[in-house]
């Protein structure tokens, strides 16, 4: 499935991947899922795409070929692959900060200019992030395979395993690095796959109450039914007032933003951000981040899980400083969390397969992304089967 232009993805033939380095493996993809961050590619929000780029970064499959230096995998193994690629040897990988790998972004100059440093490479996510071929394909090359491909326990089915590639570790990281502790009240902005995974992770880490904020009732219903989460629809209630009421006036201990750079809202702030982004006076719409900062309790933590690409306007830095907040963010360190999460899926502690509301053949990729992007037919995630 190739990006051919703004809102234009097509399934077409491309050259088969092959072993390029001694530590590579070739994976036959069994399942690959659309991700909310892919929508930023479709809308042209990430400007470093080229026509013909294969997209997709959340996937699992079967090993069919390994390079001579691969020691942990063999043909026939069933594995899930971390979306961010780590070399396993640099300071960041050795300190479990895998998405910050020093060696896997093959185009570091772009992100060094944007952000002052280059994170690691990622499958199928623009030439700013390495230009790697993505996972919406029959086969994909996995570099540094001993570190980036993780064996799937027999008790975990394919559909559950695919979300251990990105959604589940991203969500767990938000709750973990956000410092969720027993007895906390946690609020999560966004009830898509990552938001639900962050909320369930907060429950498993001991949070007393977890509430998710969204505007789509079908996603909120899913969060309620599957995980027993409390929910708030921001189109129907005043989020700030509701959060204060449920926390004795303080606000949540931890606020997790799982929406990203194209956040939706209502009223003047939404119109303001829409105009600013259309005029290229800001690159990202930080509406959910602002709400998380304003509603977090004094001395609490805000963790940004949603993808942001550049610059935002009207950022409430005064609130961060004067409320004594801890503000953190990261791309997911999958290799740090995936083995543990697969074990939790196997034991039944963590449910993920319900996120796959639409399982489609790869040939219907364009339709799958339309369903996902337009929120048609109560689509939470479109999963593609080559």
C-alpha cells in the first residue's frame, strides 16, 4: 500500500525486499494495522513523503529468511515487530530508550534541524524518519532483527498480537513514564486504540479511577464495555468541571494526551487553531495538550503520547511552571515493553483484539483508511491481511 499524494493511497506491485545487512530478516506479514498517526501522512501533515512510499508500521508475521548474524530467530517463527527500529548497541538502546536510537534514522539531518536531534527510524513513516519501507505489504525487511522482532507466545493469536507492535506499548509507556501509582485518578484524552491501551495500563498499574475523553460515542462505549472505564464526551459535558467534580476539586493526578497534532475541539480555540494551521503559522493543533495541562492537578504529570511534528501556538507554559507540573512525552520504546505485554495478553490481563473492528484484505487498503479516517461504520481500527 503506497502513498501517492495527499489522501491518495494505492495498492500496487513494488520490488520484493531482500536482506541488505547481516542482521536483517525478511518477514511475511500476516497482519498490519492502520494507526492514527498514519492519518498525518495522508493529510500531508508530514511533508517528507515521496510518491511510492510503502506505509504502515504496526504489524506481525512469520519469519521467512534471516541474515547470517541473526541468532534469535529462524524461518517459521511467529513474531511481532516494534514500530521504532533500534540498533541494540547505542547508549539509548542500552538504556531502554529505543525510539531515540542513534543509529537507525538514515536521514538525521531533517530531524536535527527540526528538533535539535534525530530519533530512531520507524517503518513506513516518511523520509524524515529513515525512509524505511512500511508494513502494509506482503513482505517487509526488518533491520537489527534480534532486537526489533519479538517472539509471540503460542497462547496469543495473531489479531491480539498485532496491537503489541505499537498501540499497547505506546499506551503502557504513557501510564508508566507518566508515573501512575496506586490510588491515582488518571484522565486520558482520546479513546482510540492508543488511548484505550493507556487507560487499561493505568488500571493495571493501580489507578483508582480512569476516565477517557472523546467525542465519538462508539469509541467511548467500547472503552466502557471492554475495560469498565469511565467516559466523558466533550461535546456533551464541561470536561474541566467534570474532572474537578470527580477529584474533589483537585484535578487528575496524571493526564495522558493520546490525540496528537490534528486534535479536534469546538468553539473559539478550535477555530483559532484551524486558521493558524491552514495559514502555516503553526504546524500542529495542541488543543488536547492544553486541556490536559489546564485540568491536571497542581504537582501532577502530563504525558504526551500523540504525535506532534513541529510547532504549536498559545502553549500554556505559565500553567506548567506555576502549577508545578511534570510534562513528558516520547515515541514508544517498544522493545522495553512488548515481551511483558505479550505475557499479559496471554494471561488475559490485557485485551487487544476488540480494537480490530474491520479486518480487510490488503487490496482494500484505500477503503480501510477511508473508514478509519472518516470514522465510518464505527471503525476503531482497520487491520489489513495480505
